[in-house]
């Protein structure tokens, strides 16, 4: 705020000071005339304003620091969950209104994004699969669907076991679905059955 006075100066006092300290009186009094005079009320108002301004700036800084910490925590959490999702065995996807709105990389690499799930379900299994998703969506079942034939663009027809759970996704109801490839298990069962028949 700089130098200021709380009341008009006593000119005779400053004249005496100039004389005592051998100052140039005219220059000394000229400098004195440029020092502003503020009332105690005005000084209090100004200091209160700056005090509040400092508090606001401090709160803003603290809020920014907290926001940064929260963002860092979310980023680390997201990285951990993404690591799990991307390395899990099988396809993980979020389905809304029969459309795949999110998928892990192994799924996206094979079928792309924003596809209708029934485009990849074998026609003979689509009714059973739809019933499974509907029952899960409304909380009527928590059991997995043991086997469904899926048409994979990269692998052809495969067998999958499907687990699903209802969830909220970006403010809307959705299904989190995990498909695990059980083709080798199905082929082994088929080979065992054939061997039994031959025996």
C-alpha cells in the first residue's frame, strides 16, 4: 500500500525535523505533501478487502491442489482398472440397448466399436442369449450362460461362457458382460463323446 498518514501532518513538526537533520526544507515539505492521508475507517476497509482477497486466493489455490490430487488419484485408479480389464482372459464389454458401447482391446481388435451384440451371436442361440441378458438386466438371474456360439471375425465360430451384471454406465442402465472362450473345452467334450460312442 505504500506510505500514508492517518491524519493531516503537523507542518511545524516537519519543519523542525528538516532543520534538526539539515534537510532541504522545501523539498522535504513537498515530499510530505504527496503522502496520502487515509482515515482509520478507510485503512480498515482497505486492509479488510486485501485480507479477504488473500483468503480467496488461498482457498482457490487449496482447491486447485485438492482437485489435482483427486485427478491424480482417479488417473492411477483408472490405470489400475484398465490394466485389469485389458489383461483379463476373454472379452469384456458394456452393452446398452443391445449396442456395445465399451470393450477391452481384445474385443475392439476383433469386432470394432459400437456394434450390435446380436450381429455376432449365432442365430440358433440368439433367443437364449437375449433371454439371459433380459433376466440379468432386471435382476432376475445372477447365473452365467454356460455356452453360446459367437461368430468371431478373426476366429470364426467359437463357444463362449457368458457372465453379466447390471450396472449404471454414464447415467444410464447397462450390462457389464464378460465372455470367456470355451471352444477347446467344447471340442474336448465332443471328442470324449465320440470316443465313448465308438467304444
